[in-house]
C-alpha cells in the first residue's frame, strides 16, 4: 500500500463516508488540531515522567484518535463504526486531576508556562487542546456533535495544566507564578 494517493493535490480531501471537502474546511481544521495535540501528548509521554502518567497519556492518545475519527466522519454518509467516547473517559481525567491535586500545593497565583521542559510541553499541549476545543465548538454550531467530545476536550486542557504543575512538583522545580505589576 502506498502512503501517498495524490487525491489531495488540488486542495481537497475526503471525509470518512467519501464526501470531498477543501482542506481548510472547519471539520478538517478540527481533526487536524486534535492530531497535532495527539503528537504533543506523545512528546510528553516520551519524557521522564511517572509510569502512571505515561499510562494515562496513552489512554488520552487513544481517546484523541476516537475524537479525530468522529470529527473526520461525514455524519450523513459514513457507515463506518466509530468508537464511542464515554462519560467514563471524562471521569478518568477528573480522577487523575484529583489525585494530582492531593499532593500539589494550593494554587494561589496564575502560573506562567515554563518551569522545566516537560511542564513547557504540557502547556503547549494545553494551548493546542484549547484550540481543538474552539474549533470543535465552532463545528458543533452547525453540525451534530457528541457532547462528550466537547466535554472531554474541555477537561483535557485542565488535566494538562494540572500535569504541568505535577511535573514541576515531582522534579522539585518552582512554579513560575504570575505576579502582576500594580
């Protein structure tokens, strides 16, 4: 099987279901951003982090593939069975954040991105996640959307922020607190 098809050479691509759309289509932008996010999650997984964090990030990558499949499908034409995103997927993120927050110092300031390289990667992923969420919310204004997709992306950005704090804490670095000039 060749990896290249030449079918996108004129700026169009196919959704699952066969519908051809321009590559700037909002649906393409949404799942492309989810794909970008998934790559950053892989970068975080490749760092020196706890085994549990690596396992959770692997689960997140799997869920992001599910979300990408949902976004890449033409809901009117696709007959392909797409995996479901479930409420338990959101609950996993919430439980993991709760566990991290049990050991983290209370948050008293806004935190500037940085502190160590892993935390910086987490902040980049958080920003990409927020863009994926914005694109998906925009798409949902005119297309049916599984509510769990929107909730998951929203909660994932919170998880990535909390993970950034945890890797700072685990590595005994200092958080980069924002102290506004007044």
